[in-house]
């Protein structure tokens, strides 16, 4: 069972541990890439004495400040893909941790192939030559201790697993961009995440009903990215409505635009849904800065 718990009620920072060892998931944001009313969709998973921040976008460091944390407090990161709402805060993570005295390197859970891309296409621009005058350029491994997931076979799809303390993290490739890509092999690197097989987080993805069908068999809660219009590189509300009702009944929607509560801006009279996720059979819009606690 799961329970939604209020956090930081008296302004105290969110603890990065759970005393009784249960799994806790906190969205530091639930908004889309360009959301201004919410932070971007970056997610903390905490269990016992371990934690991991799934993505740290341009607003990620601010999202951490909202709950009394910082990039110096969070010790482990899992970037899902290279859009700025997912990795735009990683330079701050890298530089703050390297140049604050007496702070050990943070950890990063990442596959070999994506590690090279993340560094060469994104982070190296701001970080590689910080110490060039001392005779060497830096690498991602100068900023992060790398934790390497292992390949898994799950329904013929590309998945990897990493055991983080008692947290069983599964990473699955998603088809996110470009929108013309017919398979994950033609797509840029992007992944979703399952934790302890109880919580499934789609990550950024176009509508790919095989995944919600597959993971709904074991997941207690599913979090799916949701775009309020059809087309482009995310699953639309309209497409998610085509999932069977028993799957929608386990699903919160996240990564939504700032007009989520102005239904007249995105729901047409002819649409076969209300635009209120609870009325439409989902669990609702995911909330930021609350805890989803799994007991
Ligand atoms: Zn994206």
C-alpha cells in the first residue's frame, strides 16, 4: 500500500533517509520542460540510508531549495536524458561538489554509452577546461563516481538494473525524440525507471502502450508523463485515455503544462474525456513536494 504524506511542514528540510526503511518518492517538480507554475519533473527516491535524484534540470537546484536541500546534500543522481529540464542543473552539481572543500564526489547511475554522450555533448562545455591551466582537461569521472547498471532481459525490451542499497532500480529505454523515430534504436538516449517493481515512472516518452501494460502487472503506482496536446515527443492525455481503465486506475500524470487547470484551453467539446484526470479514471495529477510513501 502507499500513502501520500505532507513534507517540510514546518520548513524543516526533507530527510534523505527513511527511518523504517520504506521507499519514499518525492517529485521536486511535476511540470513540463517550460513550466513556470511548477518546477520541472525531477524526482527523488529515498529508501533507508540511500537516495537518488532522477534528473536535475535547469530548475532542479531551485526545486531542491524548495524542500531544504541542495546539490551538495544530494549524493546520487540518475539522469534520464539530455533535455535541459532533465540535466540543466547537472553542471551546478558537478562544479559545486568539486569546488566546495571537503565534499566527496557525488555518485551517478549511468550506462556507459550515455555517459559518453552526456559528457561530450552537454556537460563538457562548462566543465572540461576548469583546470586546463593545470595541465589537464577533466572528464565526467572527475566530477562523479560512476555506478554502472547491468543489462536485464524484460519482455524483449532494453532494460538495465542497479541495486542501490535496498532499492531495486530498473531502467528501461524509451522512445522520446525525435518523434519520427520508429524504435528506441532510432531515438536519442532516454529512459524510464521502475523502483522495487512497485513504482513505475515513465520518463519522457512518446505514447508506448506496451510499457504501461507490462509494468502495470507488478507496479502499485505508475507515474506517466503527460502532454496536454496531441503530437510531438510526449504521450498526450488523449493517448493515455486509450489505456484500459485498470491501468489508468493505478496512474498519476506528471510533466504537465501550466494550463492543466484551464481545461477550456486544451479540451475540445468533441473530446471523449473531461480533462479532470480523476473523473477520467486516473489517480490524478501527480503533486510536487509531497511524499508517496510505500509500506
Ligand atoms: Zn525530454
